[in-house]
């Protein structure tokens, strides 16, 4: 599922509209790679 997230702030806006998203992916998923890698900006 592609959300089209472009930044951490953009994710926060999408989270407010869709309660199925975790509020903090880093807290929810042990293997969350961090925002730069998640956003392909590393």
C-alpha cells in the first residue's frame, strides 16, 4: 500500500485522517528503518 508520504509531518497528517496507521511507526515496528530510509531520502 503506497501512501505517498513525503515527510514525517506529512505522515502525521495522514495519521490524523486514517486511524489504522500507527501514530509512531518507530514505536510500533521494531524493524522500522528510520524516517530518512523509510522516505528513501538517505
